[in-house]
C-alpha cells in the first residue's frame, strides 16, 4: 500500500477511535489503569504478543507519594497541580505520534522524539524507576524495587 494512503487510513482510524471512545479529558481518578495503546496502532492483523500490566495509578500517588504533577503536565510541560475531580487529558492527546521515525540509511542514531507516545511513557515510567533503583543501591538503576525490564511491564501472552 502506498505510504500516503496508509497515513490517511491511519488518521481516519484514529479519528474514529477518538469519537467512539469519547476521548475527552477524564475526571475520575482511576485506581488502576490498563494502558494498552495497541488499539491506536492497529496496523497488523496479527494478535498482540504482549499485554500491559495493570498500572497501579492510585498506589503511585498514595503509597509511593508521587504527586500528580510528576506525571501530568500542561501543554508547556509544566507540572499540573491537580486534585481529585479535575479534568485530566490523556497523554496521547498531545503525544500524538504513534510510531517512531524510521532511521534512514547511513543516518546517525535519532534523538528520542518525546512527542512519540511510546517515548513519553517510557520517559516517564522508566526514568523515574531508574532513579528509584539508584537510590535503592543499584548504580545502573536496572535492578531494584521499581521495574525497568520490558517483560515486567509488557507481559508475554502465552499461547
Ligand atoms: C506515576 C504517575 C502518575 C501519577 C502520580 C498520577 N497519575 Fe493520573 N494518570 C497517569 C497515567 C499514565 C494515566 C493514563 C493516561 C493515559 O491513558 O493516557 C493517568 C490517568 C489519569 C486520569 C484519567 C484520564 C482519562 O481521561 O482517562 C485522571 C483523571 C488522573 N490520572 C488524575 C490524576 C490525579 C488527580 C493525580 C494526583 C492525585 C494523578 N492522576 C497522579 C499517571 C499518573
Ligand atoms: C497538554 C499536552 C500534554 C499532555 C496531556 C501530556 N504531555 Fe508530556 N509533554 C508535552 C510537551 C509539550 C512536552 C515538551 C516537549 C519538548 O520538550 O519538546 C512534554 C514532555 C514530556 C516528557 C519529557 C519530560 C522532560 O522534561 O524531559 C515526558 C516524559 C512526557 N511528556 C510524558 C507524558 C505523559 C506520561 C503524559 C500523560 C500522563 C503526558 N506527557 C501528557 C505535552 C503534553
Ligand atoms: C516519579 C516516579 C515514578 C513514576 C513516574 C512511575 N513510577 Fe512506577 N514505581 C515508582 C515507585 C517508587 C515504585 C515502588 C518501588 C518499591 O516497591 O519500593 C514503583 C513501582 C512500580 C511497579 C511495581 C509495583 C506496583 O506497584 O505495581 C510497576 C508495575 C510500576 N511502578 C509501573 C509504572 C508505570 C507503568 C509507570 C508509567 C505510567 C510508572 N510506574 C511511573 C515510581 C514511579
Ligand atoms: C515501567 C514500565 C515499562 C517498561 C519497563 C517498558 N515499557 Fe514499553 N511501554 C510502557 C507503557 C506505559 C507504554 C504505553 C502503553 C502501551 O501501549 O502498552 C509502553 C509502550 C510500548 C510500546 C508501544 C506500544 C505497544 O504496545 O506496541 C513498545 C513497542 C514498547 N513499550 C516496548 C518496550 C520495550 C522493548 C521495553 C524494554 C526495553 C519496554 N517497553 C519497557 C511501559 C513500559
């Protein structure tokens, strides 16, 4: 299929998802969130190989004492001072790029584009987890109480 057409179809598909799921700013603070953005990336007919863990949203705030603004920010990347009941936008409303840019032949490694949804999530979750683990004693931040390895967040679906 030609590239332009594919982009168009993808855009149309996303528009449909936005309308049908009513993607507006949510106000209910969820206890857990199953973040599966595979639905935005339906480009193959193959079933997904992994599913996402349940993200302990409330626990991060209450038990781990992380303020809302460490994860939620405004259009200028300024931390939001939120309370329960406030309208909150989903990450995908601004981090709208759903695929990483492909590296061109002979090109040096691309700088991470934070507006790519996947990079935004990884930048938020994994960067903090690394810091947590460094503080807990692992100099590289990979081992410790906060998960940084792929399979701890993306669980393999058994056949
Ligand atoms: C550790 C990070 C983190 C903390 C802390 C956090 N959130 Fe969230 N929150 C998220 C993520 C990630 C999502 C899912 C966003 C998405 O699906 O794009 C979310 C979703 C939400 C949603 C639902 C949005 C929707 O449309 O479905 C609301 C409302 C919300 N958070 C409010 C809050 C409030 C209020 C606080 C503080 C009391 C808070 N959050 C603390 C990361 C966090
Ligand atoms: C209202 C728009 C908007 C929303 C909603 C939004 N972001 Fe962002 N985000 C931005 C902008 C703009 C930047 C800055 C981009 C830049 O510096 O080039 C940014 C930057 C980031 C960065 C880099 C932080 C840094 O300082 O280096 C991360 C990580 C990130 N966002 C994650 C998230 C996550 C996770 C969510 C959902 C919980 C989210 N964003 C929701 C607009 C948004
Ligand atoms: C600002 C810091 C911070 C951010 C951002 C953050 N986490 Fe965490 N996370 C923690 C801490 C602290 C722990 C608890 C470590 C421990 O057990 O002492 C944790 C633990 C976890 C755990 C294992 C235990 C549990 O409660 O489920 C998972 C899974 C997890 N985080 C997923 C995520 C995901 C997914 C995101 C991004 C949407 C995220 N975290 C963002 C700090 C953070
Ligand atoms: C702390 C949790 C965490 C870890 C560790 C993590 N990711 Fe993710 N990843 C996320 C979140 C949150 C999303 C956005 C939700 C989704 O789409 O599943 C995401 C999305 C993705 C996506 C795009 C969306 C999709 O489902 O196709 C890919 C690809 C991905 N991650 C690969 C990896 C790889 C490879 C690693 C290991 C190097 C890794 N992730 C480690 C949290 C994590």
